């Protein structure tokens, strides 16, 4: 019913044509503009980068953020949460950004703690773990 109303108002084309158009538009894009998906047990998010933005999802700047201090937190927490705010990142990318090694200590004390406390959301693609900042817990200043 809603689709029919939107079609009648000329704000939407025929129902069911969206995915074909998305696939067509993103077929030949570079790595910075590729769509990506991350999920939790109760939902998933599909990110379609703006094709008119030259940098795509690659943004060198980390936002200035604020959040309630993390229980059992570390001095790395703020840097990790800012780095993962706009894009889901692999563990190796996060470690490289911080200038530290991708160690068990780093995964346990920093990433797993941030995830356990609800500040990071973890998803997996194949065997690679990705972390994205939970925007319900962290705000941009």
C-alpha cells in the first residue's frame, strides 16, 4: 500500500527495481566506494557510499568524540573509537593506526573490552573480524 502511494505521487518508481539499480551503479566502482555490510544478531546494516564523493568511505580524519569512560578501559580507547566511527575496521588496520602490534593483549584488553562494554560492534566477514563504533554509546563533539 505504501509503495503504491509513493509510485502514485511520483516519488518512487515501480517497486522492486531498487536492487537492480544499486547493483548497476556500484558494478565498476573502486575499493573506496564499494558497498559493505556488517551485522549483529538482530539486524544488519548495508552501507552504500556516496558515489559523488571523491574519497568514498576513505576519510583520513578521525572525528572528535565524547563518551562515558569505559569500565576497565585503556588509554587506547578514544583513538580506537574515533578511528572506527565512520567505517568498520579490521583488527590489523586498528593496530596499525595506533602504531602497535596486533597482539593477543591488544585484542583482549582493548578490543574485546570495548565490545563487551557495548562501545564497539563486532562483525565477521569470512575469518576477518571487523569493529565499528556503536553510535549509541559514542557522540561526535
